[in-house]
């Protein structure tokens, strides 16, 4: 029992780390540890794959021995997975402490270090893979019934190149996706920052919203809201967002909305809050700085479509 709200105490503790070098250093160290833990998984997986590879490309009477010890393969996978889970949790914790936000990672998300570690670990294991008895044929030293390789054997043989290459491609795609997301987030922040200075704050009514999905951290949802612009014209907004179930608004609820008074039909010139909270508190969070807004709510003006009544009716 405690006289202090544990969630509030945790929030205050986390607030002391926002932007601090110690939180950034912990994030970087845990990111490296996460990559190394994933590298152990990749190395152990490469050893297991090599065993199946040798069994397929060599004859049943040929060499089936691998250079990667069984103990490394047997213990590397479970230990690497456990270490990765712990490292990913701590990495996310300190990353969020550094940014002060729970819906955004600074630098890289945990998926990218994991993919880089898997690619490096698998690539290193391929350098230790067993060479076939002969390339292109399964040599039978007992009965001299050599068999040429088929498509499957050639796929297993070439895995020393395509397996780490495929994981490297996934890592590069993750880095590129992170870059695109960062550019998109900066663009959205610029739009909202402009609206905070020159836009109009009004209320929008939630006309369509899904039911919150229990036992999940985030969910994808589509919303439809309605607001009245400065010309007393009704406008409807349909948008998609990924957000915590607790932030899903109820149908009939009101949410603050910012829009460009001069161009109310501009699909990139509006933003609205989905998180619930006292109206005065939200308004104060919107006024000072966009970073404060991002700590407590989700900005959802991605892939939005703004319609006039004529378009909706037509």
C-alpha cells in the first residue's frame, strides 16, 4: 500500500531523464547489447541451418559433420532470445526516458539493431560452414552411386550468400523506413507548428470510431470526425492512426482540432487530438510547444481526406 500513485511516481522519475546524456548513453549501450544478443541468435541459427545444409548437399554416406559445435547451436538460440527480449525492453525503456515520449523512438527502434545483429551473426557463421564433399554432386564413397544436385541442393549450397544477404536487405529496409518515418514526422511537426501559430482551434465530433481492443499496446483504427469551419460549413475528416487502446475516442465525443482558417479544405492543413483529457489542459499543451503535445496524445492527420458536404452527398 502506498499514498503515492505509482504511475505518477514513475512518470516523475522518467521526466528527470528527458534529454539527459546519461539516458542517451544508456540507450546507446543497450542498443549495442541488443545487436550483440541478436548476433548470437544469428550465429546459432546459422549453425543449425548448416547442419540441414550438409545433410542435403552431401550423400547419406558422405560427411555430415559441421564445424560449429552442437553446444553453441543448442545454447545460443535460447540464451540469445532471452538476452534479446531483456535488451529490447530496457532499450525501449531508456529510449523513451530520453525522448520523454512513449510513442516514438529516438535514433532507431529496436527492430533495426535486431536485424543488423541477425545479419552480422549469420554472416559470421557462414564463414565457418562446412564445405561440401563436391560441388554439384552428392558423392557416395561407399557404393559409388553419386547423384547430381537438384534445385534444392543448389539453394542450400548458395545459402551462404543469400541467407545473410536477405537479412542485410531487411536491415537496410528498416533503416530506410526509419529515415522515411523521420522525414514524415518532421513534416507533420512543421504543419502542426504552423497551425499552432496561425491556425484555428475548434472542436470536432467523433462520428465513427472502433471499439478498443483489450490486451494490446497499440491498435490500428479508422476515424471519422466532423467540425464546422469559420464559414459555418460542415466538414468531415476520415483518417487512420495507430494508437494505444486507451486513446481511442468514443462515438459522440469531442476532440480538439486545429485547421488552417485560410485553406480549410487543405488535406495537409489540419490536425486533431485523439487522447482524452480536460479541455483546458489540452489547450495549454497545444499552445507552448509541439513536443509537449506529443507526450500525451497522438497526432492523426496521416492519409487523411477532407470532404465538403457536397462531396459526401455526391
